[in-house]
C-alpha cells in the first residue's frame, strides 16, 4: 500500500513499481526507485543493510557537486556504481523564498529551466536507467529531498513508459506524505524554520503545470526527448517498456477482513492521505491529506467499527461502519448501518475491491438485524454517486449543510440500500 520504503534517516525513498499503463501493463516492482539524499546513510547501520538488500546496482545523484560535498554522498560500495549528474544549472534557495510565493507556477517554471539547461545530464541519466533496466538491475536516483529534480526525472521516465499524466502527478504529490518529517529534519539541522511556506511541499498543481508547459512547448515528452536531448524517443521508450513493464496480475488471493485495533490508526491515516492525493491528482476536490488523524480512527473504533481488507498479506482497503449518523441523516431508528471512508489502496488493490468492501460492510450490517445500509457522498461528485447506484444504492435525499466539525458545511447526497 505504502510506496515509501521505511528508513530511519531517509523520508522519501519510494518504489516506482506498480503503476499501470492503459494497455494492461504495470511497472515492475523492485527495479526503479526514487529517493531523498542517500548522503544521509551510514555504513554499518540498519538503513545501510536495508539499502543493500534492495540489490541496487546504480545510484544517480542529481544534486550539484557542492551539495554532495557539503551534505555528503552515498558511501562507496562495490555493489553499485555512483553517478553525479547535476541536472539543475540555476540553483535557487528554496527555504529563503518569500512566504507568499505560490509553489505551483514557481516550481513549474524552475522545472522548465532544468529541462532546458540540464539536457546533457538528463540524457545521461536516461541512458543509465535504460541500461540498468535491460540488465534487470535495480537503480535509484535522488536529489536532496527527492521532490524537485527527482520528481522531474521520474515524470520523464513514467511518461516514456506510457503512464498517464494523472498517475505521474499523483506520484509527484506523494512527497506530501514525507513533508512533515523532512521539514522537521531541516528545522532541526538549521535551528530555524524555513521562510517559504511552500518548502518541502509537492502540490499536484506543480506537476500538472509542468506537464502542461512541456506539452505546450514541445507537443509531447517524446518530442522533447528527440529535439532537446537528441535521443531516439521511440527507441528509448521501447527499451524502457520492454524491460520495466510486465502484464498486470490476473489472479489474486481471496480477500480477507480484519477488524481494526488502535494499533492500526497510523496505517489508516496513511491510507486515507494516500487516497486523498490520488483524488487531488485527478482533479477531485474532496479529501485533503491531514484532515483525519489517528485520534479520529480510534474514536470511530470506540463508537462503531473500522475494518481492514487484505489480499494475502497485502492491505487493499478499509472502511468505517457507524450505527448512527446525525450530521447527515439526523435522528433515525436503529434500522441501518452507515458506511463511511470506503478506501482502497491505489494501483495495488485487485479489481472490484471497492465493491467487495461494500458487500462485506453490508453483511456486517445485516448480521445485526438492521435492514438498511446507508451512506452519503458529496453532491458535487456525480461519478461517485453513479458508482454507489450501480452497487444497488438509491438516492433518498440531500443534506445541504452537513458538517464534520472540521470545516464549512457542505452538501451531500444521501443513498440507501435495502438488505435482503
């Protein structure tokens, strides 16, 4: 579920595997990684053992040479080669920027500068990635925070692999899950907070704007690769796809379900925040990362039920089950269960997981003798309403001013299903 591979010193080390192409393939897991600075690693530590266990054979450091000298580079090891390719030629001091600068247009413009200036280094990075892919050797590329230069190279590679823009934007924004830890580490190291409020942030608008700018200027990523990098984009894409893509699985273990305990609260927060970033990357303005904390899920466990779903050992989703919902439905007899926060793991949940979660929640409600399952969705999200209607729910009303106590009231559509 969580693309972030846990390290003690690193906060943004991720596997690019599992993302799907429209033709039914996916990026092979365990072959291509992106990260924040590997210069924070030390030999003889658990982090070092964890890195070596991934079998990485090539490390690409996208930082300036002076950054590597000042902050350190990954320690030498016979198991991998190290390449310092500084793709950014016009450095800028992000922490000291004016607090009011909007990250979206500002960072997208910096990324366009990198695309123009760093052609030699970007070309070499892509050559190394293609060679590692053909040799079936894992590779990692990184910068300082694993967000800007790393995010830009990841976008180029994913685009050449045929990954849709929405997924590229989502992958970029997953740095948001690491932002609090990276910001705390920077503040502790420097003894002060950064001036720029956007420091460490990775809003979807940045990558969305960058991709739009690249297409406006070049027509496509492939044309950029051909014209500016002087590479055969079709041949490069074919090499990457032949080596880094595999068919999506067609069979999965049967789903299993487990009632959540307070120890699962961290996992539930992470799952919801990941789902929120998936939505925002696709222009769905509904959930926001950080809206629900661990206390929320522990409270839901006390007042109702929270459930987790798995395929084999892998988490695939979760949902909350309430026995009353005064904010949306008002006072009602004890004749229903109310399903909330139905979540599936993006890109890794088997097809049909959402419908399976609904069915399991309905069976829990029916087991109590209650004849109805109820839920609500934002009135501004007709696609979600249609999904629930296709699962047998019917619209029975509107609540124009629901509030969850954390923000302004919002309108929701009320849906109900009679259980047999």
